[in-house]
C-alpha cells in the first residue's frame, strides 16, 4: 500500500540506480573508474559553462574595449576594427552587437562614408545582411542593422560614374556578367530588327 500524505500526493521511493562500468580486458579497474570520473566531470563542466555564460555582458566588454581604440584610426581601419569586434561577439548577443557596436559606429562616425571606398561600404552592408540572414529578429536587431547600413547615395559618394552604376546593380543583385548578356541581347535584337 502506498503512503498518501495529502490529497493528490504520492510519496515515491528514493533509491539508487546501478550503472555498470565496462572494463576492457587488461585495463586496471582504477584506470576505468578514473576515466569514467573524468568523463562525468568534463560533461558536467561543459554543461555548467552555459549556466555561467553572459553573452550580453561579454559583448559589452568587447565593445567597451574596442571603442577607445578607434578614435584616432583612419576610416578604413576604424570600419575593419568595428567588424573585427563584431565577429568576436557571441551569436547569442547579436542584438547587443547591432545596437551598441554596429549602429553606434554609424552614429558616432557619420562622415566616414565620405572617405571610405564604395567597396568598403558594400562589404559593410553585406556583413550586416549576413547577420540578418543568420539570426532571428529580437530586441530591434533587424531595425538596428538596417539603420546601420550605408545608403545607396552614401555608397556612391565620390564614386566614378561607371562604378556608381556597378554599385547600384550589385545592390540590386544584378551581376556585371548579366549586364553584359543583356547588352549583347539588346544589340542582337537591334541588328535583327533592321
């Protein structure tokens, strides 16, 4: 008969479960036990690391260490340093990265686009899009990434007319090869039409 302490409560029996340790032939039992204990401790330690990790706090530490170092850098090196810091930040804190690092950079250095090459600015936008495509939205992640991007006008600032057209096409996803095929097709069409 089971003990029932109060309505709806059953007292369960407490016991231990024996887990046999398989000892390969020729290996001392003490070695097998030590190996098992080491495995259990390593597994437990690995699971504890998740309990004590603080992705947002770690991200803020990376960012706070990076910020004073970018003040006297040229625009290209500053951009590269911000991206390098972003890559050190845990994937679990990309919302913090987007707001406190990437968007911060664009707001703190709003004129860098006048000095950066179009390729630098396109790389920046591509990097931000890669974060967006690999992470779910949360804590304004997508909004902050979008706000941190260079606009088409900023990308084409000081660009040659040919590279400006190329930049516009690359931002729409049309490659230069596709453009060449379109031009050849239009040329053939005009020749046949005559």
